[in-house]
C-alpha cells in the first residue's frame, strides 16, 4: 500500500499538468498523503504496507516498497509532514503555479519513493527523480545567481551520485541482489562475507557519495548557496527531507553491509564531521543574512548525525546510535523546514533578509516571533525540543563505548569537541533572533504583517512534532523498536 | 608489366594530392573535387588488388563490387553535397571555407 | 504523589493557558498568581515526604531515561524556597507590572520559569536536570528580554543565554563522563555506585575531571568567574523577575546541583583537585564581585554583584566539602536577597524607574515601610550577629573555610568586610540624607500589595535560620568563637567605613576605575574574546572556506575542467581545413603507430 | 598492359590531380578532374576491369563532373583573384603529404608478394568455366577463352550482392529526394 503514498503525489502532478488548479490539488494531495503517511508510520509493522511488482527477471529487480524498519517509517512521516507544510506555506510567483507545485509534488514523490523502496535500484532512482525539480526550480525561480548556483548544485550532486552509484553497484554485485533487506540478512547471517580490503574501498565510495549528498565537509560548499537561492518549498523539502537520503543510505547500507570498511574510515569520518560542526559553524557565525546563515547552519548540524553514525560503527550491537541518528534526522528535517518557511515569510513581509535591515519584528509580528522563537531555539538544541533529544542521544551513544580505565577514545574526543557546536549554534541563532526580532523597529519591519492563517497552520504542523517529541521522545523511539 | 607496388604507389600519390587539396584549398567546390580524387585513389587500390589476387583464375570481383558501390555512393554524395553547397551559397553568398565558421565553439 | 505531579505541571499549564487561550485577558496575572499560591501550598504539604515517581521518557535498549520527581529533604526544602519566593514575587509583580503592556507575556514567562525551576529541583537524574537547567536559561532569556525593544535588554538576554550555554557545554561533558565512569544517570544509581565503593575504584583524575566539568554548568548558571558577566547585565529585566530568577532561585541552582551531586556520589569524589578548584573559584568570585560592588551606582547592579559574591560563598562551601553550609546559606540568602531586590524594585517603582542611587536619597522618610524592610534585608546580608539569619549561615561558611584553607578564610573575611561596606554605602546613599533628584523627592510609599511581600520577606530574613527544621532546610553544627570574632570585627569595620565615608555625600568620594569598570571583564570579553577570538576567527574561517574549499578545492576542479574545455574549444575554430588537417594527421599517426612503431 | 602505357596513364592521372589542386579557376580544376579520371579509367582498363573503367568515365567524368560544372556555372564562381592561400594551410598540406609519402615509400619499399599479375590466358579462363553452369553465357565465354567482365559483375551483383544493391537503390532515391528538398528555395521566414 506504500505505493499509494508514493504515487499519489505523482498522480497529483499529472493532474496539475492536465489543468487541475495547482495549489488546491497540491494541498489536497499532500494532506491526503499526510493522513496516509502518518497511518503508515504508526502501523509500519503490519505487512499491509508492503508492495512488490517484478520489473526484471535477471537480474532480479522489483519495484518494491516496504518498511524495512522504523527508520523508513519515520522518514516517511518526515516527508509527508514537510510536504504539506511546504505546499501550505509557499506562495508561487504569478503564472508559475504549475511549475511550483508540480515540482514540490515531484520532489515529495521522489523522497517518499526513496525512503519506501526496499530495492536498492529504486532507492537510488527515486532520489535522482527528486533532484530534477530541485535543479529546475533553483535555475528558473531561484534568487541571486540562480544559474550558477543551479549548475553548482547539479555538478556536486551528480558527481556525488556517480560515486555513490559505483559503490552501490559494487555492493549489489557482491551481494547478487538489489533487495536491501536480504542483503543485510545475508551479511548478518554470515552468508555474505566481503573481504575487508574491498569493504574499505566500498565504504570510501559510499562515504564520499552519500557524503556529497549530505554536504559532508569538504563537499559542503554547494549547500548554503543552494538553500539561500532556492525557492522556499524547495529549500524546505531538500534540506529537510531529501538531504536525509544520504544519511539514510549510510545507515541502511554502509553501516550494516560494510562494517569493517566503515571502521577503517572511522577517524577520517570523525575529523570530517568535526569540520562540519566547527569549521562550518564558524562560517555560520560570520554570515550577515538569514538565508545564508540557515544554509550554513543546516550543513553544520549534519555533523551530529554523522557522529551518531560513527557511534553505530563503534558499537555495532547497540541501538542507541541508530535511534539517536533517526531521531535527529527527523528533528533536524522538521526544524530546518520550519526555519526556511519562516525565513521566506519574513522576506515576503519585509522584503529583506539582511540582519542589518531587520530588527524589532517582535512588535509588529508577535505570532511570527513566537513560532520563529520555537524554531530557533529548537535548532540550537534547546531542551524539550526534538533536536535536543536527538543531540543528547547522539552524545550518549558516543560515550556508550567509553572505558574510564582506557581513557578517551577518538570518538569521545570528537564528541566533546562536537558539543562545542552547541555553543556555536547558540551564538549564531541568538544573534539572528536578536537582530531580527529584538531592538527598535526599522523601516522594513515597522509595518510588517503578521502570520496569516495558512502560515500559522503550516508552522504549527511543523512545530508540533518538534515539541511533542521533545516532551516525550518515546513517542518516536517506540516506533524504532 | 607494372607491378602491384607501382599501382599502389600511384594510388597513394593520388590520395596524397587529394589530401593536400582538401587541406590547402579554400574553395569548397575544389575541396569537394579533391575528395573525389581521394575516393578514386582508393578505387584504384581496390581494382589493383582485385586484379593481382585472382580467385579461381578470375580477378576477385568482390573488390570490383566494392568499387561499384563506392562510385554509386559517391554519385549520391556529390548530388547531396552540391545541393548543400548551393543552399549554403544562397544563404551566405560565399563558398570559401574560412568564411564559414558557424561551427566555431 | 499526585500532588507532586500537580506541583510540577501546574505552572506550565497555567502559563500555556495564559499565553495561548487567555492571551490579552486582564485576568491573566491573577490566574498566574493563584497558581503560584497553589504551588506554594503543595510544597508545604509535600515537606518531609520521601519518594520518587516518574515515567519512562526515552527508552532505547538498556538505556532508560525517566522523567521522575524525586522527593527528599533537599528537594522539598528547596521547593519551599522556590515557590515561596515565587509566590511573593508574583504578588509583588501584580502591582509592579500593572502598567506594562506586555504584562501577560511577563506572567507567562514567570510560569515557565516556575515550571523549569521545579523541574530542576525535583529531577531524579542528570538528563532531566539538564533539560530543565536549559529551560530556566530560556525563561531567564525571555524575562531579561522582556523590554526587547531596548537594545541593552536584548543584548543582555543574549549574553545571559550564551554564558549559560558555555556552562551547559561543560555540564554536558561532565554528565557524559560521569555516565561513562559510573554507568548511571540517576542520583539514586550514583549513590548506590558510590556506596558500593565506586569512588575509590574509579580513576581519580577522570572522576575529578567529570566533577569539574559538571561544576562548569554551575559556573554558568551561578555566574562564577569568569562566566559571571551576564548576571549584572541581566538586571535589564523587570526587577521582580530579577528578584526571583537572578537573586533567589535560578542562580542558586548551581549550588543546588553541586550539592545534589555531592549527596549522590559522596564528598570523597570532591576531595581532590576538583574540590579545591571549585572552592577557589567560589572564593575568587566572592572577592572580585564584592570589590566591583563597591563602586556601582545602579542599585540593582550593586545587588547583582552582591548576589555574585554570596554565590561565590556558597560555591566555596561546596568546594570545601561543606555542602550543608552552602545549602544553608542558599536558603537564608534566597529570602533576604529576594527582599532586597523587591525592595529595590519598590524604590525604583516609586522613583519613576530611576535606578541610580546618587539620584535617590532621603527615601527613609517618604517610604518608611520599604526602608525598614530594606534595612532588614541589608542587616541579613551584612550578617548582623545573632538577630539575622544571614549571620548564622555565613558563620557556617566561614567555619568551613577556616577548617579548609587559611587563604580562603582570609578571603571570606575580607568579603564579609566588603559586603558590610558596600551595603552600608548603598543604604546610606539611597535612603538617608536628602533627596538628590525630583524623582526621589516625589517618591511615595508603595501600595500594600507591594509592601506586604516585603514585610513577609523581612520577617523571614530575620528569623529563617530558626525555621530550618519545619522548612526542611539543611543546617550544620554551630560555629566557633574565633570565627564569630572575625566576622564581627569585619562587620563593624565595614559598617563604620561605609557609614562615615558616605554620610551626607552628593557624589562618590572614592573613585576606583578598575572596580567601576568591573575589573575590565566585560571590555575584555567584548573586545578581545568576542571580537577577535570569535568574530575574527569566524570571518577568517569563512574566508578560508570560500577561498580554500569553495575556491580552490571545488572551484579549482571546476576551473580546471573549464580550462580544458576552453583549450579544446580553441580547436573548434570552425575552420574546415584545420579539421581535415587534424583528421589527416590522426590517420597518418594511426598508420605510423600500427605499421612502423 | 605494357609498362609504358601504365606510366602514361599514371602520369596523366597524377598531373590531372595536381592540376586540380593548383588551378585557380574552378572550371579548369573540373576539367583537370576529368583528365585525371580519364587516366584512371585507362588504368582500370589496363587492369582488365573494363566495366569499372567504363563506369568511371560515364559516371564520374561524364555525369558527376558535369554536375560540378553546372554548379560552378550556376553560382558564377570566378577564379580566385589572388592566390590568397594561407601559408599555414599550405605548409600543413604539404607537410601532411610529405609525411604520407614517406610512409608510402616506407610501406612499399620492399616488394609485396604477387608482383606479377596472374595471367588471364584462355586456359585459366576455360578452367574457371567449370565453376559455372554449362549453359550460361559466362561459361560459354570463358570456355571460349574470353573474360566476360560485365556478365561476371552482373552475376555477382544480382546473386551475392543483391541486398546491398537494393540498399544502394534506396540510398540513391533518398539522395534524390534530399537534393530536391535542399535545392527548393526556402520560403521567407516570418519574424
């Protein structure tokens, strides 16, 4: 039945092409998908949702959807939530509604397909499908240097995809199947034993490939300009949902199938993720515009999830790192989407995102301030937000293997340095909040209108999961069991 | 009697002349003629091989078949090529290759 | 135990209802005050109860993090302080904030704070404590930035949150280390571990480091040097909020948390370099803050520095393994410092938001009740022997210092002298003499709704030392005579110096720029650490990111391929001859390589 | 073919070729091509490829070169005013030719096998007749000691090379249609 969830956006896309009213169709499809998706998320253990259609006999290739574990379910929930919020909150430029909402639906379908696929081929293919509207929308409707940025994104992501494809093909070739669950079962059952040297090479390909898609340092320089330039729904969907594909892939494929390979790259991975957190974090501090800052911030926070992945590699038997990573992926996706949608909202209301031109928005837009406050404090990992739970679980997972007699292992040192990222994110988020909402009002903000009803709806849709999971993480953690 | 080497040498020289013409001349019609020379040079080699390698006592007619085909294709090529030249001249008023640089990247 | 849950949830539920449902309804302040009164009653009922109740909050495999309310002597005693001061501050605010347009937001903020503080006090494990630890930081941020349109308030809020974040950074590392060493996150588990001889078995260095890191959290929250800079700035917030958060309760949370830790893993874990460092940081904070307090003109800032100084005392006591003394001082300090702040609030309210003591004067006659209560608070703070609660608690700390370290004892005595000096200065300048401005000369006694809380607090600050039994506060043994003598002498000197130096003066006879400029801490932080270490580094890193990663690594690859592309584009000159030449050359080379090579 | 005839025709051919490249006037070049092809046809005939030789004259020297001349006339192309050849192109062409010639000499420096053409005398012809059905013209001519060149080509063409022949026909048809389309005057584009 997952096929319904995946294909509903595509059907809606087709309907829009055929002339259905773009916005209403998109919102209706996204809302229907939200209901279906959440239902699927909470009942993922039932076999009701799996779906399989053979495509090729040899090599055996099936268009197969199913919930491999709770991670798929959570990611699907993330996708449907962000999709509805993106369609609700965004405002298409005159005459471009078809392109605008069509792209959103197509991206949503791609992301859902990737997360729902149990087959490695379609897992990859759906992600590529979702990248097409990303490029198009940045290139056609982006801000600033949109052509150049669209090219940059295209080249980075395509190169990442190519490297990734090489890794995936290698894995599939060794495993003799495209079916991911049976691959994982074969590895854990001992039927598939990959030579350590080969594992090292595969792991390198996968880390670089998935890493470029997730903007792992030093493949990060596409992300910030892309998110700053992309139209809001695209930034929301890409930063919030689609980017998680890389992390999802690392957790789903790299960690279980080539554990020894990942082990041999562990220290490199730790250094890179620290660069993500500290280096990019410092870059974030020096940004002068909200969109650029948010772009860098979302790159920075990937470091925590990589830390969780590193912890999964260090302590293979434990589920702590896994839960931490999934929870943080969800939390980061939702909070980033919320921030982008609000940033877009601020720009529409005031015409600028420059910190120097903003100020005192709290007076004219209290609701916006309230929601942005939730989003900003969530993004900096304040407690009772899902992000905090994710981060604290990440830290705990990194310390799970700590042996006081042996001293600090590299992962614990990395963890301690990574916690400094908490301070960095507080610095830039507080600065942003301070310069946008506090202080005396400026010309741009004095008469800015407050949130409209649809804006509030979409903001609530995103803020509620963050708060609920922050208040009671078992809500999500129970799904992962 | 002329030897195979002689024929091949003459054929090669004719080919070289054609090649030199293609590279040197700028008038596209002459370039085209030089192409014909080169094709003919190849034909000469083929005929010579056909004559010098008999098959059951007869010249190897497979070679001559090839020449036949080449001549037919060349005829078609000339027709189309000249039509293109006419169209080109109509739009550009020139048939000098150095003034036809639309392909410049 | 249902009562405990009500105590826990009531403030946040009230706050949420106020903010989201009632919104601009004028009934909001009264609802909030009623809720805080209920909370105070529940705390009283809960006194002496023991036990723990909770639910699983995050469960992964073997790791089970619970939200659990732990009731014991420490937490129930602390709850009385928190809700008691909280209730009085709510009542006081009813009048103080009446004119403010955003009064509802203010009361929601107070509710959030009460919820978070309750969470800290009742938490049964470190993760839960950390959660609420940060939440009080948030509520403090919200309350400091209450008048957000003022740049100074907005900056102060940011500074406060950041300093706390720095502390939390260390706190988190400490919790992780402790978890790594002991395998426990709950206080109960830690106690079992310590009882089982865990402290002796654990590597001392790591354990000390863990304790020190956790103390880092207390350094942020309790504003110890060098993270103290936020507390004086936090006075930008409404004065009642300062009284509750930045004087009585939240800043004391650091001491509470350290004492909680000390109770859990035992004093032995502190009996190493960690304890010494903590004690010295506390002592230095006490001394520096007292010195800075002597030259401040803003009445709230004087009190803020005195808070710093008293917190330094408490921290020093904890570091000297005398946590009970620290907690006792926390308990008495909460009452009299809340009193002083509320008194200052009343004065400021009466003087039309004039905060400079040199613009006051002669308030004694115009505001008799306020002046009397302020005098009582001052007496408690400077520790007038035997009649004030402050005396008893300070003696305990001096005793702990005396038995711990001579140097720290000397510092403590000097601080006692300085405290007497600057509080006398403040009292003499603000309340005695004659009015030095129109604001002061028009001041009138405040309404009962404001002075009744003051009076209650005044009584408590005098007698609270004798209520330790019923209120479940910690109170260690009596002090010795030598210490009493030392403190009496320093008190007398301080009182005399302050009184004679400042009586009848119109401007400060002393001028010590270093103290006035807060020993240059803020300047150094703003101009050196923030500007160079942070902003300049950030700018450099950003530049390097643009230049190295984006420009050379990625851009280099891009430019290289572009260069090759341009190179090959040259070949596409559109010249037929060139193409045919290249083609012919290629053919010839193929021949050459196949035939001759 | 006697040696001198070979050199005679070869010389005609090569001089014709050189003339094509060196004449300024395209008409003269075209005439030179015809000359060249005449010499070539002579060589073909000397190699007993009578049919191909005739075709060479009919199709190439006759039809194709007339087509060239037509076009030259049609476009009214004059001789180039000045021989403004670029020295780079000339040097390139000459260099290329030199390189090619050196390679040619290098390859042909040592004599290939089959230096002498196998004889096509009546005995071999008669022997070859055994491969054909007795009652056919080919067998008869061969038996009489002649070389029925056209018949042999026709036989080959319509048996073994039938499919290529058909394709060739289609190709020519397509070329015809293409030429018609190309030389139709384009209607003026509206814009």
